């Protein structure tokens, strides 16, 4: 982790303001657990309420396939060195059928050996957005062969959303949740 301890501690149940508690009730995991990112955002319930609407679209209502979405999210998390984001989305990626070989290729980038050519285009788009704040013409054209206009928009906004989230996680020092391995998938 970039920061060994949080700059804003994740709120304990008894510290969570009522307006944030109502939001958190809707996003508890099956075990009733609330992730550190949400316990941290509970410091600012109005921000959290508005951000959750957008985040819900990106993660749950996005027009990208779950695999393509996770490729983009994992790559931007990797580029931003956001260990919390990477670790959470490795677990989500596994749930949609991704393997350690997929994660290795995402880490390596668009020129990784054995990478599907279209998935290389997704990784290249993420790299370009991260480096230049835009997707170049060649990559855009590769994506546009297969993606609808909605999917092209969702790709750009997915990367932007998770770039923002990565910046927040890194700056706030949100620590890994129990059971999440972060960058080291072997431990």
C-alpha cells in the first residue's frame, strides 16, 4: 500500500452518520460487511450519495461485457498503483471467469504475449487515456469496429471513474479489506 495507514479512518458502525447509514445499508456484502472504501466515504454522505449513482452505472449497468469492463478497471488500477482497487477487482474478475494469466497480461499491458487483439486495444485505450487524457485515432478505430457508441462512451467513463477512484483511494490511504490480497496474488 502506498500509505501504511489511512488518512481518514473508515468509520465504525457507531460513527456513521444516519444519512450515510441509509446508503450503506444498500451496499453491504452478503455477509453484512461494509467495505473500507464506503466506510471512508461515509465521512461525506452527500458526496457518497451522488457518487454512488455514477458508480452504480459503471459497475452494474455498463454496456461493456463484464470481462471488458474488468480489463479496463484492472488496467487503470494497475497504472495508478491503486492496490485497493486492483485487489478488489481481481476478485470481481475471478467471478466473471478471469484467470491469473489474464491478470498477468493486464499488468504487462497491450503488448503482452498471448493477448487477444481486441483486449489489447482495450488496454491500449486505457494506457492512452492515462497518459494523454484521450484515446488516439488508431485505437479508437480499432474499438469502434466492435463497440457501439454506448460502449465507446462507457469505456471512456469507466476508465475515468476508476482513475478518480484510484486517486481517492491512494490519497486517503484506504487499506485493503480482509481477505483481499492487493498486488501480490500469491499470498
